[in-house]
C-alpha cells in the first residue's frame, strides 16, 4: 500500500447546493478545480464537511461518480463511509467496490455509544470486508465516544487499516498512538489548527476543512512541516489563525460554505437541520479573504 499519497493535505470537500437544495454539480466541478490547482494532495468526498447525513444513497453515487470523472489532477479520492450499524457499513462497501478509490474514511460509531471492544470489532469487520484500505476517524465531539489510544493501537495491527484521522483534540493521546503504532500506520490530523503541532511528533498532514477556502496556504504549510521547516510553516499557520476561528464559528460545514460564498465559488445553502451561515459571518469572511 502506497501510504505516501496521504502525506500532505486532503481536502474534505463540501457538497454545493442550489437554492432548491438540489446538488449543484457545476459548482462542485468549479470547486474541485479550485482546490486541485492550488496544491492539495488528495480529495475526501462525502464526509462530515460534505453533509453526508442529509444526502440520499442515489445522490451519493452521483457525487462520487462525478468527482472521479472530474478530477483534473487525477488526485487520490477517499470516500467517507461510516455509521453506527456495522452491517450497514459492510453492505455499503459492496455498492462502491468498483469505484477507483484510494481508501475509505470511516467514522467511529455514534449515538449508541459502543464499548471500546465494540468499536474495535466494528472496525475489524469493516476492514475485513473492505476492498479498499481503511482510515479510522475519531471525532468524539460528534460521536460522543472516544476511540482510545489503546483501541487505535490494537487496530493498527490489522493489515487493511492504514491510519487514523485524529480529531480528539487530545495531543497526549495522539502522541501515545504515534509512539506505539507501526511505522507504516499514519496519523492524519482532523483539527486544522492542531495540525502543525501534531506534525512535530509524526503526523503526516491533515484532512482539512480550511483547505476548501485556503488550499494553497494550508498545503504549503503542511509541505514545509513535512520538510522539517517549522519556522516558515509556523508563519503560514499564524496567518490562518483568524481563518481557523471563522471556519468553526457557526459549525462545520455551515461556516466553510459561508467562506466559499465569500469567494464567489458557491452559495452557502445547506440542508436542514443545518441552517445557512449568517450575513455577519459572511461579512467577516469577506474581510478576512479580501487580501488573500
């Protein structure tokens, strides 16, 4: 498995909508071109940022097929596929087995709060069934359960589990994982603002939200970090501090879509129960991005 393709910036693509909330494929193509031309290393489709929970199964097929067919740099594509029913996730794998995917990104089970052994067995079942490499995704703020360092370390031994996207915000946990997993098991940041600190102890990059609006700056920061040039990387990191705040201000993906409207790349429409970003946030984004 070529894990080097996941070193750098993966952009967690948004899914643009028209005013009637149907998918805006013209805007999606424009957006793929925008991030691809500005140096991201891979595309992540239909994750949290892509509003997967409110997109139908038919629409998901349309989106992934569209991204694969409109990928100007032929970047690796990672597909978001997780859930709180192990059987459902395994069944979904069969529906995407013929797509040209680099990996799947699988969210830890949410709502039903499984034990750590339940989480481990869930991921092992997915990895056993998956025709693609599996990247774990730990985001306790959304799932109400943490994939502990011990569970991640145990899962790192599975030959089809290649890494984890860590969005726990717990640097001690992240360091413990990095210290006790194989060299070919990669750690990917799920917190934009923590990515550079995490790179100091082995993180290989990020699956990023802010890279939707600032792909060049964020990707350059990551590349400098991978080169060990933290002094120059930190300059770019500090430049984006206000951007990190804006992207999180009204939640994800509401805020990042507002930033993309400020760039005239798409409308900021989202599907309920999300509600589109405020005019005040839009004004702040226009001021922030005006000189970028």
